[in-house]
């Protein structure tokens, strides 16, 4: 068997309690949802490989093994220039496969983002490291595949959504989950948004009201300030950020009251099984973080994603995760709205998962990593 390594993050942060918040935030790649992505890939390949951070030297990467797996994010767009990564890939010797690459666009799927020359050079170097003539890139959805096709890389990629869709191994998971979507919703957790998403302030505030009314929790994945607040590291957070956050959530509280509110509701996770176990306490998860909602669904808890851009929308569409466009509910939602907004077809969900699982098997086999059947669906 070839030796495998991950070009990215570890799937969890050991002894996170003893790590300074700033260091911890760097270890999760500035979003704790990245851990879900890495954890899911390791469940597919059936091992936890050695890891090389993106800052690693080519010499170190070349010493790690035969095949590198690169978990990706929304690297395709004018917001990111991958030129430095292109230089590194031109010096790499192992074969590579990239998982979950996404394009960053607006709400619409009509626009093709302008990719910097450095990003195109990285794509050239990445496909040159394929194990065969078959695709060595999976993308998050059909929109990203169309973007790659526009730039001449369409035949080098396959649209497979997010591997976190396959964390739960039960082949009939969707059918069983559909029954839970029919249950009364008494306790709701929020997959917390971002205070810079100003257009979503009224909507996010309405989610917070649902959370408060049902004794739920506010599960943060980013920013560094929000993560610090979830860990009781108030000394690391500028008072201006706390004011900004309070205004975003539209909370009529004094500063002292808001600090106590944060200590009551904010929480973050650095281990995926622990995160999923915690989610089982709730009847429903809703919010703008796709991995926060995805983990709930994989744990058997109904969820609804608030999609505010093409990146989130295409993931929800490809993985058949219930979602609503943020613009359609910008005036806010209530607890009673959740069942009507979260239409879920368990049979179709299972059929889609089975199809994606089969395509993942083909993809990995084409790249020199045949998967054991038990690593996909049972």
C-alpha cells in the first residue's frame, strides 16, 4: 500500500484546554469547521495520516510519503492568490489529490469569478501531480465545476460535495432522520454566523431569540474573537468587537450583562466526535455554518442551513442539506417557521449519499487509494 499523508490540518486538537487561544485558532485553520472536513476524509481512507501544514518546506513534504491528500476550502476566487502554493507544488514529488475545492462567488451561480494568475498556476501544478489521467480534484458542487471548466480544468475534477456527508455510515440514515424532522422542536442550537455579515443581522438576531427561548446554545466556529469569547478569554478581545457583536445580535443589554450572556451561550469544539455528541442534546440546529449543520445531520439531529453565498448554496444542493437563502428570510424567522423551511426527503437523501459514496470510491481508486467498503456506507 502507498504511504499517505495529509497536506493540511490535524483532525482534532489534542489537549486544546492547555493551548493559548491564538495558537488554537491557527491550529484549526481559522474555522473549527475545518476539523469536520479533515475528520471526514480520514474516516473515508480508514486512517489518520501524518500531517504537513501548508507552511511546510518542499523537502519535508517530499519525505512524507507517496500520496498527499489536500483538504481544500474556497480557494477559487479573486480574494485568494495561490501563487505561493504553486511554487511549492512545482517542487513536490508525491502524487496529490485535492478534496472539496470551492469557488467563492456571490449569491448567484451565474457569475464566473476572476482567478488570479497564481491560482491558475497552482491548478496547473496540482493536476500535474495526478496519479493517472483521471481527475485528482473533487469540488464542492456543480458551480465550482463550471468555474474550473471555464478555465480549462473541468476534466480534472469531479463534483462530490463535502466528505462530511459520509461521516454517518448507515445507508438508511436519511429515512430515519426524516422521522425526527417531524418531531416537536423544543431545544435549538445556532451554528453561529459572522458579525461582518451585516445584511444578516436581523435574521441572526431572530435565531438568537429562538435559542434563548428554547435554552439552546450559540456554537461558534469563527472569528478569532468569537472563539476567544467562547473560551472565557475576554482579555484577548477588543471592546469594540464586543460592541459590534452586541449590535449585530441586536441585544439590549449592558456591557456587563452581555458578558454574562456570552458566558451562558457561547461554546466551541476542537474534537469532532465530542462536537457531534454534544449536538445530540438538541432537537434542531440552524445557522449559516454548513459544517455546523452537517455535523448535526450526521449525528441524527435535524438541521437547516442559512445559505448566503454560492459556496454554501452549492454544498447544500449537492449534499441535499435542507437550506434557505438568507435573502428570502432576511426579516427573520420564528421557531414555528423551522419545520416548514426545512423540507427533507430522507429517501432522496440516502440515494444521493449512495451515489456520492460510489463516486468517492472510484475517485480514490483512480488516484491509487482503493477504499474498503466499510469506510463508506454500511
